């Protein structure tokens, strides 16, 4: 959906209701589950924990070409793998079960990555109470996703952490960022009112067994929007997120994270969106081989409203003039970017009142020019965000739909 500013609060309330009523979390547990958790076609009831009832599914290709898929359904976090590009899946492994306290909101999804040795790292969040205070848990597998360790908290801090975003470097080091509310909690205890959250991050050099002391990239960010992440040509993480700027402006920012610490916070565009509401609609970023930052995002600012794209050839110091994604009259949402070499792929969703369609447009010159958009797939009923991933030189759309099942569509190749 693409709500107008006047309907934003009603839209956000509806999203909250659809996410389910919160309750105290059940004890996390890990166990092998039956193959019935994965089926080719969705059921009508959708009361189970299988892929056919999932609300969000996150893919990752392993070094040997297998597709890992982590999903959340009916309060369960599960993982399965496919050797035939998503046509069939292995029996699913249940990582944890939290019931209605699992963080399954519009921008929440499990994160999964694997190193060259096949070691797998997974992260997700669940609510600890009815005040939206969450905890990020992590789990690992060293046997090809047959079994996972018991989920453990990412950090020891007892405030709220949500929306983990995970990147894995070619050397196997893991980078994780998230929305952290310890500064908000500390301000509240001191009798002060502090809005939003903070962008926190950490690195692991042992496959996620342990993480370095967490640091802040930005102490003032939106508290309910996913963080976009990509690696630059030097394998430094580059983030895009909705920051809170002076005056309560919630516009997009980009930031590179070096081993020595976070780089400068740079505004992607001056949208001038002044709001204290939660958009639940984070950005996407992809960094090309030339180091160009490609960013797509949603806004309801006073200067522009809708979904937009811009790029930067100087590490975010300045960005091109934002260009609209999709038509101005369409309900456009959930943009996602991927860059390989000089090629860039951008997908998004449009809803026409009956069905949702995923659109694609491509650039072969690092975002200078773009081909005419085309429709990749359409579905009626519920659908997840469209995601992009690459296996060697092939690029795929990953799209979870309730009516038509999980789709993995080859959309092109690196030239």
C-alpha cells in the first residue's frame, strides 16, 4: 500500500492489527520437523508453520549452489534447503517457536547467511512484552542446516533490539546491524522523552559464535523500519536506513562502516518527512563494483511522496536527483536493488486493487540509464516483499505468495 499522509495513522494501525496480538514469548526450542512443513502449493487454512503459511521468507545461495530459505509462519522460525532452485525443499528444521510474540511485522524477517565452508548463521527477533520491546536471537548450523544450535540473545543489553540485518564478507566475517533502543530506555529512566531508536552494529570473526562489543552508527533513527545493507568494493558494509534528523525529519541516510568505526551520516534525499509515526517501510541499497551507491526508498515527505531511487558516485557525499519508481498514480511499495558489475536490477510491488505485481527495470551502465519497466509476476492475496539474489552470474527474484506459493524466477545474467 501507499497511504496518503492523512491516512497514515489508520494504515499503521491496520498493520499492527494484522501482525497479531502480542503475548509473552514461549521458550525457544530447536528440533527437526516433518517434511509436511514444506509443500509445493499453499493450503487454504494456513494454520501451520510450513512455507505455504509463511508471512516472510528470506533466501541465500550457498557456495555449492544450494538455496537456503528461512521463513516465519504461525510464530515459528524454520529453515529448509533446495537443490533444484526452489522447486522442492528438504524437510524443514524448526529453529524456534514464539507464537504470537514472534516479530512478524511488515518490515521484520529472519536473516540467513552461509560461509564458504557451509556454516550457517541465522538471526530473528521476538517481542519480550506487550510494549514492543524485542530481543534478537541467533542460531548456527555446522552440518548443512540439518540441525541448529539453541537460539541465544545477540546482546546482553535488556532494552529492545529489532530488525536485524546481516551481511557476510567473502572471508566469512559476519556483520550485523539492528535497531537498538537502549538510549531511549536510558532517557525514559531519566525522566526524558526520546523518540525513535539507534542504528547499532557488530562484527563476528568466528561464524557468529561471538560478536565484538556493539557500537552505534547513528544514535537517532526510526524505530520500526528495516535496514538496507550491501558490501562495497573493499568489502566494507554500507547501510541505508531511515534516520531522524533535527526537527523530527525522518529521511533516508547512508553510511559506510569501517573496521575503525562508522563513517559520516549522509542524507540520501531531502524529502522533509516530518512525522512521529512508524512507516514500517525501510530502504534498499546495492553497491556496484565501481563503488556507486544505489538506493531506493519510500517516503511521504512534503517535498516528494511515493517510492524513489537515487545513486551516489562519491560514497554518499552527494546523490543524484531522486527519480520516481513506478507511476505516480499507482500503489507502489517495497523496492529492492541488486548490483553486479555495471548492471543494476530494481524491483518493486504495485497493487491495482485486485492483485499485486512485481515490476523490474534494469540498468547496464551503473544507473545512468534504465530500460523500460516490465512485469515479472502477479498474484492475488497476500504476498511478501520481492527480494533479489545472485548465484554466480544468474540473478533471481525471490517472492513468497500465499496463492501461488514460493517463486524463484531467473530474471537475467551478468553480462
